[in-house]
C-alpha cells in the first residue's frame, strides 16, 4: 500500500452516513490491511484536512443464495473519520 488512493477506496454516501456530517464525521470504505495511522495520513493527503480521530470496524459478509448455490458477500473494512474543528470535506 504505497499510495493514499490504495488505502482509501471510497467516501460512503449513505442515508445514515449523512447524519454524521454536521458533527464533522465522514464514513470511508478502506483497505482491509490499513491501520488507523495510515488511514489518517491518507485522508489528510487526499482531502487536505486535519483529522482528529479515526474509528474502524469490519462489516462481516452476508449469506446470499442464488438458486441452489450458497455464498458470502465479502467482508469490508470501514472507517469513521472525525475532523478537527473548522474542517470540512466538500461533497458533491
């Protein structure tokens, strides 16, 4: 993982994640091997903001069935990033 873009996959824009924005919190989909320090540096590099705190969690894969086949969706790692006071990420 050399690049910041390898660590941060996407800014997640869901109904629940938009409720965090007034508190300067944003939800990101991140690489499974990335740690909090790497995530913080990548966010600061990409969006040019100051990060206060990073909380991560892993969403487990869900069981799916197609006809007679069973399978799992992949596990994903997400990060809730809290920005320092006065900082904001411009979202379109």
